[in-house]
């Protein structure tokens, strides 16, 4: 942080850098290195142009004079600019021609900074600037900062390799730079600052002020820097545009009148009024997102009428997505519902359509929302997506209102749609047999025109085949569904089906191929500019699961966090797996307190959203059982797993949720492990061998890896060293082949030292002092605990208070990931922390 001060060998006024200025070599170095005559920074107010210029001026080479002209955006006459320029450069001024001649003869290397050039359109001033740049000697480098792009012959300078230009997007702070600035504002987070500012320099500074009302400060800044300089009609137009997701000349003409709309838009662009191209296309424009959000949150009585007019225009363009969103913002709910006739199932995965549909249904009920069979299908799909199965059942029943249809073919089609929707409801609820019947019967009756319904029936059958372990059948069904999606050009539904494909690859022992597939799918969605947030959220969660399985914890954490955020926003029931993933990562670190917090948050959210416990209860208890077993609490694991398994056994057995294909065999082997540790297992080896045989027959290599490791662990605890070594060796070889590391890590967490004791990995060296998580005092407390001392006896022995002993004990338990004194002693000995 350096203050710019006046230097004796550099004539004229020089600015000072703020005491909080962050040097940004990322931007300054290219500007300083560029061998061009003109360096143009053209960006809206608050973009950091002046600060960057000052930073560069400070680094001028020896022998290079620096001249600084602070123009403050005012409109000067050509003669006034010539006079100020001559005075600043130390030249005598007679007229423009003399000045141009002097500039052409300039010989001494110099940098001339014109900071904040005229903000309003000024053709004569722009023409003068163009003449000055054309006549100037190569020895004089021009640094020009402006909010609007002066009307000069920039193409000629560019073709002559004499121009370097930077825009507002390039000048913004990146995440790394904001992280450095956060040291000045410890109460802020990187995510909050980025969301508030999108890197815009003024926005970042306002966010870091910590004044408690950044929105108000930003509004005051806008009022002074933008609205106060705009005529009333342009200020009104800018406010309207800020409320729209995107706009172009044609929309502006519709909103503001023929001729005026195009004129207003040109004027606002010329004035640098934070109007920029949309990310996905150059054909559309948008107001800079942080400012648009700010304006949309402000009360404005006129906005409904503007949204209504925008809805009319988007409808005329057949842009049903934008028209629907504008109708909702205009609070024209009947219009919004009528526009839904143009939506299909795949539109649920665009934007926030699923959430908007759910909200409409909640607020306006069946009379408005369920007025056609097509709308019933859309609302049902949204309810199933969110996990609201009871409401979905009531919704599906509404199809009866549209029977009988006028023709037999239409009636068969209506019945087939009912079967397809009920099939999915039964499938997600775990009723495999009835669901399968519905899917198959629907496929027989659905016409080719109902290809989306056919495709989803095939997806449901694919998931059921995966759950039964019929991988070849699943592959054939998935291939048929993918071909159907591709034949109709539906990238969104193709991406949805690739999630099934990824599960198939994972089951066959190729999680790395599944991960690569999903990375390609996500890249495809981004490349095609498909705003499929709900679908991308699901893909992120599955990628996190695959990364975790392969031992890539950093990537897994990133994917889980991203997927969790997106699925929370879209109200997807699969958000559950974001919490589960983060819980597993916490357990890998030994932080069981955090792991159980994640599980509690997951359960709480599922209950808040009224998701049936069949969706989440079993998998939550499965993960909890793993954690309890790692902590040495086998009795809790056994109790929970026995309770859960009752739902998946017997004549009324439920099917596992589609996202957890290995749920039932994992519950089975977890129960064997818990019972063996408790000393009351009935034929544990035979039960595991039966699971192994079934898994081998099905070709489920990842699950076979886990079962081999579990069998080895059980055999070791039962005293069968030969079987233990054989099974563990087979499991390790499969893990290496399939790149499955999480199973090995969970084995180490359950039975530390087992692999090294059997010579299957190097003996863990004694823990060094730097690796020891316990302080010296905590070690002393733990050693006395090992000798059988009570907390009161430890307090007496160490001359500390009873409260302090209890605090040390809590910290020991937390650091070692245990909950009992005996477990802490055992874990410390295993880790080599004490003899």
C-alpha cells in the first residue's frame, strides 16, 4: 500500500493512492509492458481506472516524465482542452494547429494521463482527441481513462498496433485479490463480497466498509454517480431495464416507443451506465447484475406495468420462458398459467421453473394450476422433484377430471400418462413391483408424440434394473432412452439420463469413467448456455460422490458444496446427498461432531420440506451407523440397522431409493460388522460370502471391493488370520483396479492398524510431536484416565480445577473423534500417542 506523492522531477499534479489500495500487478504489468502509444481504460464509474493509472504512473521508468490531467468528466470546449493540455505539458499555446505541431515534434519520453475524460457525448471534443492522438509523436504515450468510449478512429490505432484497451470486466477484483482485502474486514466472507459486487471495485469497497447498510450506501453512490448525471427520461429507462433479465433494441422500442427506445439505449450505453452484454450471447444486453439486484429489491409501484409490457413482447417473440417469468413479476398469475401450455417436462430443469411452479401451486391451488392434463403433469413432476409425494398423489388423481376423452386413442393416452406418473410415484416410494407394471403398461400405450413420457418410463425401469443388480438390462434400457432424447435434440434430458449411465459405470467398477462422463455432460450444458441449475446441482452432487469414492477429498468437497447450494435453491430432494457427502468428509478428518451436525441438518431440512422419511431415513441411519462403528459404538449401529432392515425384508419389502443403489447390501454388512464387534454374530462369514457371491454374479465391482474388505476385517476379529489376509488382499487389489479409496479409508477408521498388522501396508511410524493433535497437558490428563483415575482425582494430581479437567476431556474426545474415555485411550494407543 503506497501513497502517490508529488515528485520533484515530475511536473504537475500527481494523485495519491488510498491507504487501503491493493497493488494489482495482474493489471498493471500488461499495461506497463505494452509497447503502444495509446492505453485506453473504458469502464463505468467505480471500476478503479484512476487507481490503476496512479499505480502505473508510480512505476514509470527513469527518464520518463509523467503528466497527469484530472478532467473530472466535465464537457470542455476544444479550445479549453487544448489550453489545459499545453499548460500541463509546459508548452506555449497559440492555437490548435501549433499544439498539434508541438506534439508531433515531442522527443522526450513521457506519459500523459487523461483521467476521467468527458462523460457526456461531445462530438467536437472527441474529434479533437482523435486529431491529437493522430498527430502525437511516438515518444509521448497517452493513458486515457473514460466512462464512455470517445468517438475516435480506434480501429486504425488497433490495426497499427498502437492501442491497448481494457474494459470494466477486466478491471474488476478477482477472488484472490478480494481475499487479500478481507484482512481489513474480518467480518466479511469472500462469497458475500463477490455476490454483492461481482468484483466491481466500488462495490467491493462498499461491501468492506462494514457500515451495516451496504445497500443504502450503494444506492447513494448510484444516485450521485449515475442518476444525478442522467436526464429524467434516461434515468427512468435505466430503472426499467434494471428490472429485466435481458433486453435488446426491439424490446426497448416496444417499451419506450418507436425511435425513443433505440435512442435511449444508445445514450445509456454511450454514457457507461453499467450496461453490458449478456454472458451467453452478444445479441442481448443486461444491467450489471449487482446493481440490477439492488434496484429490483427497492419498492417501485410502476414495475408491474413494465413487467406486463415486457411479457407481451416476449410472448410475441414466442420466448415462453421469459414471458412466464415476466407474467409472474407482473403478478398476472392467470397469464402465467396460460403460458405454461408451452412448457414440457424438460423445462422443469431450466432456470428456477420447478420452484416457480411449486410456488404457484401453493399460492393459487388446484383451480388455477390443474386446469389441463398437461398442467397436472408439470405440477406432478415438480412435486416429485421436490419430494412432496403426498401432494403429488393428490395431483395425479386430478387427471380423472379430464376423462373420458373424446376419442378412444386420446383416452388411452390419458390413461398411459396416469400410469407413467403413478409409476414414478411408486418407484420413488419404494414399491418396485407395482411401479414396474405401471411403467411397462404405459410404454405399451403411449404414442410416439409422448416421447418425453416414454423416455421417463425407460429411466425408471433403468433405475429399477440397477437396484436389482441387472446391469446388462439397465444398460440396454438406458441406451434406448438416450437414443430417444438425442433423436429429439433434448440436451437436458440427455444429461438427466447420463446420471443413470454414470451409476451404471460406477457399479461396474469404473467410477473414474463415470466422473469423466459427468464432467463432459456438465461442460456440454455450459457450452450450450443451457441454464439448467437444478440439473447441474444433481450432477455436482454425483461428481462429489464419485470423487469421494476415489479418495479425492478436495474435489469432493468442492462438488458437494456447489451441489448443495444449487439443490437448496431449486428445492431438489437430492440436496440430502450434499449433507451426507460433507458428513463423510468430516468423518474422514476425524471430526465426528461436524459429521453428525451435517446429518442433523439434512434430517431437519427433509422434515421442514415434508419429504417422506422413506426417502432419507434409511440412508441417514446407514451413514450414522458407519460413524458409530468407527467410534466404537457398535451397539448403536446394530440397533439402528436392524430397525431399518425390517423395511427391506419380507413379502412387503421396500425398494431402496434410486440414488442409493448399494443401500441394502451395505446395511447387511454393517449389521454383520456391528454384531461381530459385540460378540453376538450368527454365521457372519457365511452371510458375507452370500452377499459376495450375489455381488460377483451381478458384476458390481465397487461393492465387491467393500465386501472383501469387510470379510477380511470380520475374519481377523474372529481369529481367522488366513481368511483375513486373503480377503483383504483381494479387496486391496480390487480397490486399486477400480480406484476405490474410500472403502480402504473406512476400514482404517473402523480397525486402525489392521492392514499393517497383517503386513498389507507399512507399519505406521510412531507419531511425531508435530503430528500429535493433543497438547502436553491433554496427554497428561489422558494418561491419568488410562490409569483409571476419576476427574476429581486427576484435578488433585495435576493441581487444576475439576472444570479444567472436564474441558480437557471434551477437547481430547473431539480431537480423537470419540465420545467415551475408554475409546479415547484405545484410539490414542492405536495412533501411537501414548504407550
